[in-house]
C-alpha cells in the first residue's frame, strides 16, 4: 500500500513526510495514481497542500521533474515554485533505488547516440571530475554542454560542488568528454547507476579514463592539499556483496569475472610521476591505496584505525564503481585523489571532518589539479596507446 511504500522513501527536500489525503498523485513516469494504489518502487511524486492546478500536473513530464529537482536544490523552494508557475508549497521525494535493474545495453546506446548526434567531436579520453576538478571543464574549447537532466536515462547530481553537466570539447587540442559532477551511492543511487556514464562513454568511443576525487588522508605522512595518484583500491562495498557489475553480465561490455589486479595503469602512473617535476608538484604528489566507503558519514576513529591497518592511504566515497566498470569494458584508467582533509584519529579533539573543508581545500588546489589533469591527458593522447594493448 502507499503508506508502506512511503516508509522506504528518502526525502530529498520535502517538508511533508506523509502523503496528504488527496486522490491525485503524479508519478515521475507521468502516470496518475490514487490513494490506496501500490506505488511503483522508484518514482518521484509531486503534490502539495495548495498544489499546482491539475492541468499543470498533467503537463509535468519526467524531464520537468528533474529540472524542478535541480532548481529546487540550487535555489531552494522558490525555484521550484517559479517553475510551477505560482503553485503552492510542494513536496518532492525520491525512492531509494537499490533494487532497480541495471539499464539494458539499448538504454546506454540511447544516451550515447543522443550525445554523438549533438557533437562533432569524437573523444577517446573521458574525465570524471571529482570535488575540485569541475572547473577543468571550463577550460575546454569548442564546448558542447549537456546538463545531465537533458541526457536520456541519466541520473542527476545532487551534491554541492558537482555541477551536473557533460562537457565535450578540446583541451590543448585533444578531444575529451568531462563529467562535471558525478553520482554517489549515498545520494540513493545503486552502484551500477553511479557508474553508468562510464558505459555511455565507452559506447561513444572513449578508451582511456581519468577519474578524480576528494579524499581524507589516512597515511600520516600525507598533508592537506597533497595529490595521491591511486595505485590500487580496496572495494569495501564489494566485500559486502555489492558491485556495479552485480546482476546478469553483458558480454558486449566484458567478461563475467574481470581481473582487477592491474586496474590503475602502470605506464601512465610512471610517466606522470616522472613529469610532475616539470609542474613543480613533485613535493605534493604521492602514490597510494584508496578505499571507497558508502558515506555519507565520515569515519569514526575505530573505522580509521581499521583502514590504516589494512593498508589504506586515503578514504573517499566514490571512484571505485566507475573504475570497476571502466576496467570491465577494457578502458585504461588513471585516477588521483586530492587529500582535502586529514582524517581525525584522536578521540580527544573538537575537530571534525566537514564537506566545507573538502570544498575549501579543493578550491585552493584547483589550479594544480587542472595542471596535473592536463599533463595526464597529454600523456594519454601521446603515448601511442591502442585499446586492448596491455
Ligand atoms: O565526488 P568526490 O569523491 O570527489 O566527493 C567527495 C566524497 C563525498 O562526496 C564528498 C565528501 O565531502 O566529497
Ligand atoms: N569517506 C570520506 N570521504 C571523504 N571525502 C573527502 N574527505 C573524506 C573523508 O575524510 N572521508
């Protein structure tokens, strides 16, 4: 029943947690439902105490919802009201979507074809911009910009510091496609959906991927602002039985059981380490092991002690699903973490991790992150890599 389904919802912005007594609910797929009907497991619904007229409700499409959702995230409820042309207060909620089935190949193809038909560029290098690297996309020339809500089948970014656009353009003459903002599992997305843009890139012809993130430093020799080239990862959610590859395997992407022992390309790492001196970054660039935890909580002291003992250098909330999917479909991967904060491993302190600190460090190191990303893209484009050559 409706009420049981509601108990499983995660309110994104809503101010009403109980579905009001009204007979008119609009689902994100455009269906109307009435009280007492069983709701589909994953939808967005919109209603309101003095909600918009039903003619407006009827004209609201899925894309409208996504626009409204983003506007509301950016501008508070005023943005949503403006879009609803004078409607009253609203409630917007989204279900936890962990039980969704991964998109079939054809849906990924649809997203890829949409983008290919709207840009003349054919990038072979993809970039996923984590916190702090988003402004790299502003440096691209001849840009074609696609807000995620306009791309068929794409999720939307909901985190501060993640713009939510696919930007295709050239960087120092090299065609690249940049995700300016990514998807995290703590936003309510299943792991396969966090990583689905990687498959879209693959079907568009991308065969090398640069992935970046913000992470907390566990290695006590690290400092805030260091950049850690990822040499390996620990897939903690994989330990718990979750994976972006969970479910039926589609051989068109890759094998059922992909190897992960060489996930982060050694040649790219070595060349980058040799060349960072030219950028004056030799004292801040490190190498290390990244672990992804689901978030959104930062770690307890006991959790950090555990991670240190098992050889983790930095901890974050992303990257691993994208890398697993990229490696599954044969992409060459390079990844780095910006150490935005040092993890707090003392019990007797008032200090605590915060997203504000993450954003502040990321902003402070923006220019160096861009310099490093440009270098890696140059190496990727010039070192004669041929997909499938390993
Ligand atoms: O997308 P990334 O991994 O850069 O974002 C990090 C991890 C969380 O989303 C957030 C925590 O402050 O920053
Ligand atoms: N899990 C986790 N993610 C982060 N992202 C940036 N800093 C951190 C951190 O300290 N922990």
